[in-house]
C-alpha cells in the first residue's frame, strides 16, 4: 500500500477555536520537550537510551490534553530522529546534531482512531478535552481511507491510503539536475531541458533579504517589541519563497513527466560536496539547490527514479570519451560534438544506468525544450 496527502489552508474563525487550537499545539509540544530534556541528561550521564515502547509506557496518562495515540506518534517521531542522528554520528558525520530545542508549539498528529469525517466536517478527538471540528473545503476529495491528520499552524494535512497500481514501463531516461538548467532529461533520441533561472533567482533573493533582516536583528533583545516587529517579516519571506519554489519544481517535473510519460528515470546523485571546493559565490547556488525535492517529485510523477553516481558525467565527452571542462555550451575540439553541458550530463547518466560506466561512443541527441510556465507568467522555453 502507498499513501497520498491532501493539504488545505485552515485557521480558526472564533476566539474559542483559537484557544482550543493553541492549547492543543502547546500540549503536543510537552512530550517532545520532556523527552529532549531526558535525552540530554542520559547522554550526559552515559546511560542507555530506552526504546520507544518504554517511553510510550512512561507517557501513559501524563498528557491528558491530547489523545494517547497522538502522544505515541510524537514520541515515535523523536525516537526515530534520535536513532537517525546516532547512525549518522557513527558514520563519522559529526555535524549531525541531536534534538536539543524545547518548542513552545508542535504539530498535532491524529491517527485514524482519532479522526473522523461526518457531514463535510473533520472531527478530531482531543483526549479528555473534547472534539475539534474543522469544515472541509469542497475541493478536497479523499482517494480512499483516511489514515492520519496532521494539524499545523495554518495548514491541515490529510494522509490517505491508496492501492498500489503497477505503472507500465515504456522507456528509461537519464536525468541531470542542475541550477541554471533545472532538469535535463534524455531518452537517447531527444534531450528535454527546463530552465531553472527563475527558481535560482527566488532562492538568491531569499538569501539576500534574509541576510539583511538577520543583520538588523542582533541589535535587539529576543522577545522585545523591536524583535517581535521584525519576526513577521522573516516568516512572510520564508513562506512566500517556499511557495514559489514549490510551484516552480512542480511545473518543471510535470513538464518532464508529460514529455516522457511512464518512464523509469536514472537520476544523478546530488553532489553538494563540490560546493566546498569552489568559491563562495558559486557555492551558494549549489548548496541551496532543491535537488532532493526534485528527485522525490520525479519519482512520484513517473514510473520510478533510481539514483546513480554522476561523478565527472558533465566533463566526459560522450562521443570520444575524453575529459575536459567547458562552458554552458559544450564543444569538443577532437570529435566536434556540440551540445549544452547539461545535455551531456544526461546522456552520460543514462549510460551509467545501463552499463555502470562512462563508455565512449554515445551519440548526442538533438535538444528540445518542453513548455514550462513559471509563477503564472506566459509559457517560456529555453535550452539552458
């Protein structure tokens, strides 16, 4: 079985609903904060971290403001975060940090035992505190059984269970992810390029504006009137740019999915380590690229995505096999092959997926460009 999510914007309309909503999020933050404190003390003493089952028994009856199932979900999320950080630190990734912050608010998770839909309303059981009722929009249609509801500030996420449908495989394509060219895909005959400069501009504007806001922040005291006056501007900036990047990645992946429908994708593994060996100006676009999001959405919209190592894929000539560094348009002085650099990377990634090596003798496909519409403007096409 697989799962699909449906999100819609929701905020309480009355003072009573606001008080209920705030109390639920405060109560949901308590188990997370208590376990963070216990984990810090146990690590300081060198004692063993108990398992998830013991913490669930410990939390029984301690948080009456939320249901027992909700408390178990939050405890499970923290235990999973602790285990993942421990695994990363064992693999010499010392930058991975354990959860240390005690939040004032936390998302409230309602399993299917505590969530019901009756007469167009979502009924959420709040433990011993009653029931929270949320009106569902008319456009929301659930595919199948409701499994979980996640209540965040201004957003409600419905997680539903759907039946796995086998997706027929027609072809295999190579996909190269980049910054200026967001996605380059090839099936061996044609190369499809999607311009990514709009997403890059949004990320750069976010970084510059956020740096200017944070530069003005140190002169104020946290919690003061001047500090609170600046916080909504930061939240508004992050929310706006997040929606713009999400819109751009959705349109880019949708264009590739329409160009090569029902295809298995060989995607190059993101190499953010290269940002450590370049200048600061060139490192920022690489480190802030939304490659993980693109991989997830390409995998969702096509017949599947397999990640392969793309080291030196864009620098290796597909026809003669020589290696060199060129500009955006790749021109080989030996064999005379000319093509965008991202198209060369997509051809070599396709060869890596088939043969596991950068074999020479691969023909360069003719580049085309699927229509991509960014942020409500007129459709534009570009080769990079």
